[in-house]
C-alpha cells in the first residue's frame, strides 16, 4: 500500500506545478500542425508512467500494458515524422524560427493573380471537368458540407467533378476521406493521386481547397526543398488552378509554394467555408447550363 507522509505534503503543489510548466513549455515550440505526432508522443508518455506505476504497485499487468503503450506510441511518433519527410527532433524542436527562415527567402514580393467568388463561380460553371483537391484548410474551416453543395451545384450543371485525395493531405491518414464521407460525397468520386494525376492535363479546373504542401511542384523540381521527392497532386498541369486559402502563409512544411505564382493559377483568398459558400451562392443565383 502507498502511504502519504504528512511531512512531505508540502512537496505536492510543487510536484503538480513543475510538471505542468514543463508540459506547457515542451508543447509551445511544437507547431500546431505537428499535433498528431505530439498526441502520439504524449500517449507514449502515458504508457511509460503506467509502467512506472506498475513497478510501484507491483502490478505485472500495468508494467506490460504500460511498456507496450509507451513503445508503440514512440514508434508511431517516429514513423509519422518519417512519413512527413522530417526528422523527429525537427518535429519536436523545429517550429521556432521556421517562419523567419521562409521570410528570409524573400519570395513574398512576387505577384499573384487573385479572383473573387463571382469570377471563380463563372470559371467553374464554364468547365467540363473539375478536380477538387482538399487539404488541411478544409478540415480547419469545416468546409466539407459547403464542398458537397458545390459538388451538387456543379454536377447539376453537367460538370464532371471528382476529388483528388493525397495520402497525407490533412493531419492524419484518411483525414480527407472521412470528412468528405461525412458530407455524403459519393465514394467513387474520391480518386487517389495516381488516378487523378494522369487526367490532370485534360482537367479544366483544379480547385485546391485549403491544401498546400500536397500540391507544391517544388517536390518535383527543387532538389533543395524539404519536400523534394514527396509525390504530389500535379494540379499545376490543369488548364486553370484555383487555390482557396486565407493568405500566402506556408502550410505544414513551412515552405513557399511556387504554384501560387504560375500564370494559370488564381488565388481565392478567404476562409474555405465562407469562400466555397459564396461560390455556391453565385452558382445558385446564376443557375443554368453552360
Ligand atoms: P498544408 O500544407 O498544411 O496546408 C494547409 C493550408 O490550409 C495552409 O496553407 C493554410 O493557408 C490553409 N488554411 C488553413 N486554415 C484555412 C481556412 N480556414 N480556410 C482556408 N484555408 C485554410 O496542408 P496539406 O496540403 O493538406 O498537406 C498536409 C501536410 O501535413 C503535409 O505536409 C503532410 O506531410 C503533413 N502531415 C500529414 C499527416 C497525415 O497523416 N495526413 C500528419 C501530419 C502531418 P492559410 O493560412 O493561408 O489559410
């Protein structure tokens, strides 16, 4: 049995406060984007503490279960970092200074073409084939239901609409599939990267909704890029690319995206849910075939 020594009770607040401060300080430098890796790591810590508790309580079950949890959580964290083409230490300590490093490249001054919801709606309505590429921003904005409305509005006009799903779009495996399924988008319209890339040159409009890294052509062309070699959705090969995002800020990898400066790219600046909602309103107010 554990016994509490009253003379040591004064240590109790310190034992609560010091780990609390340590926990907050450890999490602060980690970019919000790395949250799945961090959750998995914290899960691993919980396993280790359960194992330690097992030693204190002399419980073999707790030791074995805690050790399993601790080890598997750690292995999963390391594997997730590898899948994102980043080192584990970079995930844990890499967020500080990341923005400055990108700013130092000085690419913000390059001009981009932007468009309004009315213009975007007109381009979409005139298209025959549209590929929608969702990413983390669609999840943040919870725009999937508006995306469904857009899908309905366009298919009603006879536009062929499919979705290009990148395996690491979002922040967890299957993130986009789950959200689009929640919005009742037909599953056969969700195409994986290889299926969709072959058709990209025949695609009138690639509509990127809150995705960034998974569409970055630097992964194909720039050997110095941290995402070089990562397979991407070749949206730049579509006739017109439209990108919904709030700013020119980078995505998870913290790097600039040359896609935004191409002549065939239109930036649609705004929150994904609001912007898609406005496009849908435009299409509804202007219904009819093309
Ligand atoms: P991303 O590269 O992180 O880009 C997401 C974009 O969404 C941002 O550029 C952001 O731009 C925009 N955004 C954020 N909130 C928005 C809103 N409310 N409305 C509109 N846009 C919004 O995302 P991704 O292209 O999906 O790529 C996923 C990245 O996460 C990859 O680098 C992948 O390696 C990594 N990752 C994936 C997993 C996984 O298992 N899927 C796990 C961990 C990490 P603004 O700020 O300008 O709006």
